[in-house]
């Protein structure tokens, strides 16, 4: 009787060992040499992409990128979700905190974030993935305001963008280079649509407007009342481009807006770009960059800003170091380092990006 029980116990143990060994073989993925080996399932990962409030370009562009990435997955079985946020500043903070994996940002705002400059309280360890569409902006005023140059903004009421958006980071160096201190005029905050109304009713003297060319708010203003496009001083414009890597020349063609009789020599004041944290996995960012590049035409079909994913623009230097995963892909694709290392001061890269981005 004892022998029989012992025999049953030993048989049960042997069966368990065989099962364990068999399961171990099943989990070995595609590394086995046998024809019956089972391939490993792709890595799965959820990726949150911060954008901005509804109404600007960021949510639409972010949505287009997310849709295309979800349609074209590589070895990583990702699920990308574009999330509405308050824009660049919140995106950078949430990337730092690990609450987002990807985000859109204005290159000027990221520039100061990685340096702990501007209004940032510390350095934020961000990395660029792709430079996207430029943001061409300018000061606009009523023709009867008496403002003919940026120096005339002193003592005036000037709308510089929505509260908390961080536009001060690129507007401030711009006006100060023209000899206008930030404290010498009354700073007003408002989104672009409201800015046009305030210019119209006289509660503001000038507004900094821009984004896509043509910009809807400038088109609205020029069709409602006579406006004047305040010019940048040529030598100061050149110096700004030299001093800040996020500034790039951009020309607005004559006739783009009612009353614009000559080409306007403007500025890209900070391209939209896709960023991530420095600690993000290199293989993941490599795969994301590769998928975006290989399917850039499909992104462009969903939003014109996708046209900026081109050889002259996507790896362009805007002052934020690129993530190693992105660099690795661009090197393989043959568009690094020339497009990223050479600082474009001719405006060619910005103008080849075609569709500028709304300020976020």
C-alpha cells in the first residue's frame, strides 16, 4: 500500500516537472530553433501625447500624428492617445513628472525650459524628436494708431497672447532687442480671436498675432478695419536669428492679407515640435521617429503641418538637444547631421515647412 502511494506521488511530481519544462519552452518566443517555436508577442505600451486647448493647431496636429502612429506600429505594440492640455508649459512639466510620454511644444518655450531661463523655475530635461511647422507672428495695429515701428509700443496697450501660455518667452527678447523694455508698455493677455475684437473697439493698441499663413485672426482684422503690419528692423531681425536658435526668418508674401502691399520680412518665432523627456527609452523613440518619417505623407493628408516632416526641416536645430533614439534614426535615414547641426539663417528651412503652426 505504501509502495503504491509512493509510486503515485513520484508520477505526479514527474508530470509537474514535464509541464514546467514544456511551459518554459512555450515562453521562449521566437528564439528557439525548432519549427514549432512560438514567436514572442510585440511589446505593448500606452503613450500619452500632450497637445493644447481646442481651437489651435496643436490638438489637430497631435491627433493626426497619433492616428498615423496607431495605424503603423512596429515591434512595439503602442497605443498613442493625444490629450488636450493647457499647452507647451504644462506639457513640459508633465513630461518631467512622467505623466506624458510625448508632447507638442513651441520650440522657444522648450528652449528656455531646458536652460531654466525665462519664467522657468529650474532646468527641465527635455529632448526633441521632430521639428514641425513654423509659427510666423508679428505685431498688428490699426492704421490710425500712430504705431509705425516696434519702438512705438512704449506706453501702449499690447496683447501678447493668452495668460499662462508662455508667449513672453519669445515676445520679450524680440521687443527688448528693439529697445523696448517689458515694463515700458501695458501687457494684455487674450487669445487671438479676442485680440482682434479689442483692436477693433480700441481697448488695445497692438496685438502679437500669428501661426499659419494666412493667420485667420489677421485675415479677420484686415477685413474688418484698416491695419498696419509693424515691421521688424532688418539688422535686429538678423541679430535675433543669430542669438536665438529658435528664431528663423520667414517671409509673408504681398497680398496674403488685405493691405499688405509688399512682402513682409517676418520671423518664425518658435516652431511647433514634438518632444519627450531625456529618460525616455531609446528604442521607443527610435520606433516613433521611424514611423512618423515613413508615414509623413499620411500625416500631411490629415493636416498640412505634416508637410514640415521633410529633409530640410524635421531635424532642424531649434536649441533643444535631440533624443538619442531620434538621432539614431535620422542618421540611418541620411538626414543627420547636416539638417540638425547647421543653423539655418536663410529662412529656407522655415519656408519649406509650408504650413506654420498656431501659437500654443
